[in-house]
C-alpha cells in the first residue's frame, strides 16, 4: 500500500475552508478559501485588509488585490474570489466582527487578534485533526494529505498552473519567476513535479461546455447566444445588436 502523503490540492483546501466557515473559524476559513487563488507568500497574504479588496462604501469587490508588497505580482480578483469576499464582508459585518476596514481579513474572529505566521502551522494542524476526524466518522475515509503548513496555498496554486499548461518546462519557468524562487530546481522540489519536454495534446476540447449542453437549446434564443460564436444579431426592432462584452 502506497502511504506517501500528498500535497493539499486547491479543491481540498477550499472544501476544508468551507468546513472551517461552518465551524465559525472565519479567519482560517478565508485563508483556505483565498490562498489557492492567490499563490502569495504567507506574510504578504496575512497583511491583506478589507480596504485592499472591498469598496467599503458599497461592500462590493475591487478588481485587483491592493498588494503593498511591491515585490509581489498583481493579483486579479476573480468572480469566485470576489463572491467569497463580498459574502464574508456582509456576513461578518452583520455580526459586528469587523471592527475596521483597516483590519486584516485574516483574524481570529473569536479573539479579534490577527493570524500570524509564527503560530499558523500549529493552528491549522489542530483544525485539520478535527476535520479529518469528522470525515472519517462520516465516510470512513482516511485523508492522506501532508500536514497543512503555510506554504500549502502557494503550492496548490502553482500545481494548478503547471497542470493547466500541461506541465511544460516553459510554465515551470514562468511559475518559478512569478513565485520569486531563486532557481527552477527550487520550484520542482517544492511541487514534487517534473516538467515535461514534449507537448501532450488534449482531445477533450469541449469539456468546459459539456455540462451546459442541452438539446433544447435550439428552442431558446437566449441559450443559443451562450453557445454560438457571433459578432452580433438582428434584434426584434430590426437593429443590429452587438453584445456589450464584445464592444
């Protein structure tokens, strides 16, 4: 039996973050939900405040994370990440847990103190033990992830990136530079993955739309718009209409 422990994946971290939110461990929850989407060093991530990601006058997300660490590359706020931020800001504000928009997002919301890298490994592992115990009791499954440490979020993000681009050497080099590693060898050792030297073709080219395929699509004009690669169409009043996102 292979007992080698695996790196935490983005999906596993997000699932763990959802569990932590249910347990009202909001700061640790958001760290697990956000970390795989940002790929930041833990010190930079823990310094993110609500002002850096939310327009506090309306509670809506900004387009980018305001990173005061000038060495870090810009991080866009994706739709999913933005929805998580807006939900958290709304729910935590209602519970009067956010004292100031200048507060770090990643607080221990029970004590009001910010999470720190010096104690985070210990705190995360304590939560993981409870999580693993509940999973085992509910399903009988024993999780085989490595102890959850502060670099797990960077690793999960980087594993997603190299997989997305078929583990090519070029993407390893780009990821290594983006993460600020000294050498490509450092990145390979961290991810425990090797780049491939040849291109691997993918023959599942419609996977992104497969779940949306509905044979009744042809009966509904609005559904057709989602699938067809069009430049515009004649509207009911006879005017040529160009969708806003194509302008």
